C-alpha cells in the first residue's frame, strides 16, 4: 500500500525539500566564501542559528494548529468524526441516518420493514455515543500530548538559538 502511494508523495515532499536544501547550501557557500574578519563572528554560525530559529518557528505553528484542532475535537466529540456513517449528534438524527444507511446498503435485497424497536435502537445509539466519546478522548489526548511536547521543544530551541545568535551579534559589535 505504501509502495503504490510512494512516488507521488515523494515528489510532492522530496522536490520542495531538495530545493530548500539547495538554496540553503548555496547561501552557506556564498557566506562561507566571503571570508571573516577577526572582529566579526562566524557567518556560518549566524546562518545555522537563524535556520534553527526558522525551522522551530514553523514547527511551533504546525503544532499549535494541531493542539487547537484537538481542543475543538475534545470539546465536541460527537461532531469530530467524519461525516460518513450514522450521525450521533442526537437520537433523532441517528434514527434518520441509520434508516437511510440500511436502505443504501441493502439495495440487492428487496426492501424490508424495519422491525427494530425504539428501545433497542436507543440502546445502540447510547453504546455508539459512549464509544465515539471514548475514541475521541483517546485521540485528542494523544494529539494534545504530542503537540504540546513538540511545541515546548520548538519554543526552547527557538529561544536558546535566538539568544545565542543575539550574543554573537553583540560580540561582533564590540
């Protein structure tokens, strides 16, 4: 399955990454060949520091988006699932979508009247609601944990490298 979906994804991700790496290496070579004076700090150190700051900023924005999506899914677990299947936002919408699904899947057989009682249907609805809430809690807890950890790591990387580059700038100005 991965082998069949591999080449287009590799092209979509690989080409931009290759171009970004080529631009970064070009800038690194240009900066490296300019030569450093004794009074100026190493330009490669600046390039490295600013690159780490830029990457950590991008990662922080992506993680922030993931954390916000998880908060919204956590707040509304019944609406966070895909729109396909029976709707669980209310019992009335569940019965309407359940009956619609039964007619869609059983087209090969002649139409049969629905003999399921409302009590049985309500018990199924309650079980599905509990299951979706539990699955949503697990998924959002996992997403929040991973997102917050990466957000903290990216903030720490940004702050430490930003301060380091600022010290290099301050040392070169003296």
